[in-house]
């Protein structure tokens, strides 16, 4: 299945698509190569353009652009951590499966983690215009994908899917926070009295 077809399927008809995904024998390296490394790059690339070319507006310091080296460094760190974050989330999904009467299967867990991330990765495009970054909230659709996918791929009973989903969401939030903190540690935002290259 092509990348575009898979994206359309998981976004527009998730229940049917999860059934299809459940029967696939795609390996973790194959998922990284054909899906993750492509989609996970959308946000970081868009953020470089948004921060260093389009520019950022702040009510206190006006509009400014970050040095391209700063935005690239932050984007690369964010990208690498995201690639690792997907695997960590898959390990958590797999480890929690028995707790919610599901079946441990790291390959299936990795599929759940990968395809549930899809809306968030696609929403990363909005960082190309920093003022539209708030639209990244559309990535929350991934929570619904997670809820639908867990009972199908991890074989957890439907009545336990909500608890399973909430547990994974907590883990995902922690992962996202850590990734955000680490990647933004490479950015020095201006203060009202600190001149920045590209100020306008």
C-alpha cells in the first residue's frame, strides 16, 4: 500500500484500516523506512522554515527570525527524539497489554504507535507559519485512532479500551514533553532588550 493510501485510510476509515493493518506482516525497520522517517520530518522541516524564514511574532519583542543554525539544530534534535519516541511508546503499549487483558506483540504495538502518530505528524505542517501553530491541535485526532486501534491490534476487550487508551496517552504526553523540552533547549528566544539577527 502506498504512503498516501495508508494516510487516507487511517484518517478517513480508521476501523477498516486498522483491520487491514492488523493482518500485515510489516516489520519495525520497514515501518521506519517507508512511513515514520518521512512523516516525522514534516514538523521539523516546517519549523525551520517558520522560525528562520517566515519569522515569529511576539507581543513583547515584535517580529523576528531565529538564526538558521539554531532552528536546524532544534529541528534535528526534535526529529531524532521523535524517531526514538515512537519506539518507546510501542514498548509501553506492549508492556501494558496484559494489564488490560490484551496480548503482548511488539510488532503490533509498534503499528499502533506509528499510525496513531499520523495526525500529529501531518499537523506539524502548520508550524511553517508560526501563527498557525495552534492548529496543531488537530493532531489530537490521533487519540481516537489509538482508542480504535488498541482492541484490534492488541486484542484488548472493548470495555477496557478506554482505560488502556488513557494509560497510553499519559505515557505519550510525558514523551512529548521531554522531546519538547530537550529540542527547545537549543533555542534562545529574544527578550525585549536582546537584539536578534533578522529583527524587523
